[in-house]
C-alpha cells in the first residue's frame, strides 16, 4: 500500500534529492528546457511550479512581499543568477498564465539502460510550438456575463429597422415616382 507516500524519493537520500532538484530547476530556468528521465521530470515539475508562482506574484504585491518571495525562492534554488532570471524574464513572460508553466514531452527510451526519457520545458518559451497559435485573450472563469450599454444599443437599432411595410406605403411611393 502507498498510504501517505507523496514524494518520489528517486532512489536518493533527502539532501541529495533536494540538491539535484535545485540544480535541475536552475538549469531549466537558464536553458528553458532540459532532457531527463520521466520520473525526475515529474518531480521537477512539482518542485519548480510553486517557485514560478511566487516569482509571478511579486509584480502584484508590495515590495516587502516581493523580497520575501525572493528569499523563499533563493532558499530552494541556491543560485542568485537563476533567481534573477526567474523574477525578471520568466515572470514577465508567464504573467498572464494562471498555472501550468511547464510541459513534459516523452522522448522514448535511453540507449544505455532503456530508461524512459522526457523533455521538460517552460511552456511560454517554445516559439516553434506557439508560433501558429494566436494569443488568447484573458478570460475569467465566471458564469454569466453582463450586457453593457454598447451591446444593447445595436439590438435596439435593428428592431426599429425591421418594421414591416404595408402595401399601401409601397404603392404610394411608386405613384409619386
């Protein structure tokens, strides 16, 4: 049974696992995509997505909260250049995205040991994949939308234009000509 098993230990002790995930996250932030095994990619996704969310939240909060978020991210990443890149370039690019900052693409098996390989990448930095798709407008997840005055005005104009003409009106117009 797997009661309470939330972390994939990846065959490593806790300190080794944390250091490995920090190094992989720094590489992902620096290069925007890395190749690794599927298990490590899934563990890295769980590790790096909350950090990206914290970097995105700095723009929406006060300076004190932003500094706090930087310190939390630095505690996990342990690389000031990666933290700077994350809070500047990456946070600007993913500012509108509500979540799902990474994508895992399976690549097949490795030749040496037949391990399942995958590529993990930051979604918004893949220009080839996103080139053909137009940018989506920001939408909210709410139910009904309210009609504005501009939506109601054209509807009123169309109702007045579609009044039926009587035969007497058309005959009177023809006789005048």
